[in-house]
C-alpha cells in the first residue's frame, strides 16, 4: 500500500475508505502484513499528510489501531480516549481531520472486554475518571431502561455496542460541520466493535463499492487486492 498523497486522498470516496479498512483488518487476521518501509514513509509524509480516515477508539493496549488495520504512517488520524467517548476537543479533532485535512470516513470503534465500560457499569468513582465514565453512562442507562441486568458480563458487551451508537449520535448532533458533510456524502460515519479475543473488527455496516471504485482501488492500492 502506497503512502497517502493529495492525489490518492482526492480520488477516494467514503466507501473506498471503508473498504480499505475492511481489507486491512482481513490482512491482519490472516497475518499477511503489508511490507512497508516506515523510514521511507517518514520521508514521504514529512511535507504533508493526507490521511483517509479518522478512527475514534479506546486507549486499551490491546487495540493498536494502525496494526489491526495493517496501516502505515500518514494513513489515519488515530483518536484515542478511554471508552471511545465524545467531548468537544475530540469533535474539534474530527472536524479538523475531515473538513481541513480531507479524511473521508469517521469510524467509532468500541471493543470487547472494555475496562472503561465495565467501570461505568460498576459506578466506579475515582478522580477525573468519574467525569470520563459519566460519558458512558447514557449507553448504560439505555440498556438498563430496556430491563436488562447491567451486572451480567455479557450485558457489558451490549453496553459497549450501545456506547458506540451514542458516540455516533453525539457526533451528528453536536457537530454541524460533520453532520453536514455526512448529509452531502462527503464523509461516512460508521460504528464498529473490535474483538480482543480474535483480532476481528465487526463494522455495523458493510462498504458498498461500485465497479469503478473497485478499479480505482486496484490501481491506487495494488497491495490491497
Ligand atoms: Zn476500552
């Protein structure tokens, strides 16, 4: 996979960007890592960056974003915070990534066995962690309101999924810039869950690629196919 340039970024649609991530995770699962000269990529990206995606994920050490999508330097804006929650600084980072720097897709990625979700479900209170966990509580409250026992370990995985949906809704409601870009098709905003037991990313929806875009991918990203 080549280093992203203005040219490759301009040609990508949000669906193409989604497909690159799907195929990257497939290579990761098959242990077929793309050969990259990272030092060369440092040189190539030194004068500018043209990442195709912004990925909001948890700080969990088992979720190293570039590795699980088999990506290199300059490919994505990796935005990480415990529990993949939304706040104004993260929204500002996403607005920069998409509106200023041209990224085509926002992926909110939760994960299984998330300590932040577990702590929120258990009402942990400790220093600044309390404030952070309060942003996961809305997802927990929705699950509780459906009469589901929040203390069950399987339920915490449902809260993690709901938490991704809550973050996506907050992006749409609290960022006029990003919700407009999504409405006019300039970007896609999607959710996903990473399974720390298997290494698989499950997207909540699949990419829809046209034949033309497939050809584009083959040309610009020869190592993907
Ligand atoms: Zn986590």
